[in-house]
């Protein structure tokens, strides 16, 4: 395995071992704070200045940017975007390998969030680090936005950061989201945009009843 690939596996494994289960709105997200601090420390080491945002419910987001002196305004800033939280595991007895152990069996890494999306988070971070190291004279801005609170109500992650950036008048030109999107093999699909979400209220008129035998 080449050095960056081994580094991605190591980084992914470390992130999987931090339990960042998202138990829904208004729940404390202490694991997300730990993951954010871990990520921020790694980014700071290579000169991507991290800022941490924490919501009232202790959900933590990292924004890190590499902005060289004399930045060339004709080069659009590139943002790499991901989230640290994961869907709760359900009954751990049903897992073949413990969800937070990051076991590698037959060259496959197993653990909650290996696919969605600690693997790609690690890949983006290592890629940014490698690029900055190899291209110290690059005159464009590279930024990482690593949110919490994506898997449940998603109100204290990206939303809070967007509010902060809007208040500062900062705009994002290009954004790459590392969510898993492959169909059959890794990297076979790159999607322009994402499915988004829509929320509505459904009102049904009629007489309220009760069905005693749901089957
Ligand atoms: Zn995801």
C-alpha cells in the first residue's frame, strides 16, 4: 500500500473508533466533539488553520482553510465537505465485527461509518494534506468543512456554519462532498448535486378512528 493509502486507512480507523452516533435532535453529541478535535489537530499539523464551531447542544463543526499569501483571485476556492456523525448501530449483537473496532478482514475495513462517511472524510483530509505539501506555491484557497449533526435532524451542523459564513459575507464557489455514491465499484459515479430534501405537512380530513387489529 502506498503511503497515502495506508494513512487513509489509519485515519479512517481512528475516526471509526470514536463513537459519533447521532441520537437525534437536541441530544448531546460528545463523540462529534472528540472527532472534530482529532481532525482539527491533524489539519493544524500541515498548516490548514482549523476553527471549531460548537452549538448549544455541543455539536461541533470544523472549518479549516489553506489560504496562501498572495492568493490568486482567479482561482476559485475549493471546499471539501463531509460529516463526522454516524447513524446509531442498533443492536450490536447483530454485527459480525464490533461497530467501533475498525477491524480489517480480507482487506476490508469494517465499522460504523466506514462508508458513510469516515472513509471519504479521511481520504479528503489526507488528499488535502498531500496536495498542500506537494504544492506549497499553489495560489488558490483549499478549505475543508467537516460538520456534525448530518444524520438526524441536521439542524446544528451545516446550517449553523452556513449562517456564520453568510454573516461574514463568505461564499463557496466549488464544493466536493465525499458522500458514498458509487453504484457497483468505488468511484464509478460522480454526482453533480445531491438529492436534497423537502419537508411538508400532510393534513388529512375525515373522522379519526382506531384500528384494533393492525395486521
Ligand atoms: Zn453521509
